């Protein structure tokens, strides 16, 4: 007998597997969202009792989530103060984006040259979904898909070292990239750049895609600098 979590004879694309999330994953995402949206501000100490009460969880899963965020670079553990939301300087931002730019350009080139048609189509599907969220003005969910697309450019290269380095740095400045799109003009500018990226990707035009990504990262730096 086929369970609800299994695919049926009508095709796996119609009935994807049901995935169950752990408490750790749920708490981690909630806490990360609170930092990205600024509900936990840069430099603010994370009050475990207060945040735990807001999320309806005990301190144990909350502390595990904080440890993960510390490894991502979003939180710092300070002596006598505990977990604090990390503050970034303009120099921090420049250095991280400088390296991310190089990693994404390399990943994009490799993806254009060697990724399967299915992998490229999947990235385009993410873009289409992201544009729907943009039209609905859903900034947080838009941002999550935006970051997933940047990751996908690199992941499709199938270079595990490149993927690991990119993931580490991308996690570190999520809050800054989120606030960089505040306001309709900045957001529209970022969206236009993503539209250009997809045209180049679908053509497998590696040089053009790398150039657009570089320009996008430079624009991101300028957009974020204004709010630091």
C-alpha cells in the first residue's frame, strides 16, 4: 500500500514527498528571520527567556539554534553578555561582498558551461516564483528565494568546495542584504538585475552572466552602505 508520503503511479512530479521539519529547524528559521527583519537588532543581546516565550519553546532548542547562528556569523557569543546579534561595519560588508562576487561569478560560469538543462530550468522556476512574491510585496519570502537563487547559481556548478565557501559567507550578511532592498526604488533595481541574470543564464552566456552578477554585487554594496 502506498502511503501519503510516497509517490503514486501518476508520477513523482505530482506527489512530492512530505518532509517533516525538526523543532531545531523550526526554531532556527524563526530566530534567523527575527534577525533578518531587524526584530533582533544588531548589537542586541538575545534574551533567551523572552525570545523562548515569544516562540513558545524551552531554552534547549533555542540555545541550539543560537549555536548554529553563531557558526553562520549572524550571532556572537560574548563573555559575561551571552549571545549578541552581530554588528557589521562597512569594511566587513565590502570584504564579504568582494569574495561573494568572485565566488558567484565563478559558479555562474561553471553552471553555464556544464549544468544540465534541468538544473537551469529549476533556477528559472525559482526566479518565476520570486517574481510572484515581488508583485505581492512579500519581502521576507522574496528575500529567501532571492538567496536561494544566488545559492543555486553556485550549486549547479557541482563544486562542493565552492558551494561550502559561498554558503558560509552568504549566511553572514543576510540581514544586510535584506535591508539593502528597503524602499521601492532599491527593490526594483535589484529585481531588474535578476531579470537580466535569468536571460543570460537561459542563453548559457557565461561572460554576460558573470558581468551582470558583478554589477549586481557592486549595486548591492552601494544599496546597503546607505543604511549602515
